[in-house]
C-alpha cells in the first residue's frame, strides 16, 4: 500500500470539509450518532494514533516476528474493512464536537504532512518492528499506513449517510 492511496483518501476528506457549514458539521441525527464534525475528530484522533504506532515500528525491530490475526490478514488482503457497519468501543460516545472548522482543516492538512514524513522515514529506516493493534495483533509500519487509509475509506459510507441526512433528496 502506498502513500499515494492515503493522500488520495485524505484529500477527499479535506476537500469535502471545505464545503460544509458550521451547522452541517455539528448537526446530529440523534443522540447516539455522530455529527460530521465528530466523525472528522474521530479520524484525526485515530490517524494520530496510527502515526504513533508507525513511529514505534520504524524505531526498533521489536515484535518483528509477531503476526496479525487471520481476520486482519483477510482485511489487508482485501485492502478494506468488512462491508458492514462496525460498532466501536464505548469511548466513541465521547468523541467531541469540533470547536472550529478551520481547526479541522488545519489538523487534516497536518495529518497528511506528518504521514508523508513517516512514509519517507519508512523508506530509509533499517528497523522493521511491529506494534500491537488492539484487535488485529501486530502490524508493521507499512500495514499501519494501509490501515489508516482503509479506516478513512471505511468511514466514507458514514460520511455519505450524514450528508444524505443534511440534504435529503426530494
């Protein structure tokens, strides 16, 4: 998986963000669903975590011989999450609303820049460690990059549902 795929996906999210109003970003369909802004905050938080996992992988050879789960291997083989709505951990209920649209744009721009820097480091490092994913066991740096892209693409369906809620077709 390449940084180009990640860049294409994050650009799609960033470009869409430009067109939302503050009301769009904070509107919620119900108390138990996220707003678009909360979805963006979730992606920022999770991708930041994935970058920290990459940092672990490119700074040592620790866990290099460990494997991911069979479920993880299937996901990576398909280069996508399962085609179903997934239930996240209870902590997802605490994802905050955004404070400012410009902050979201800035954070997404920074995420892209940081991930591209890590991709360059991945090419140069002599280390090939792995770090543990909470459900899939051990991933190497390239797999964390691919996972970040898969995660963002997985949430595109949720973004579409939220957009449909904001602008129902007549």
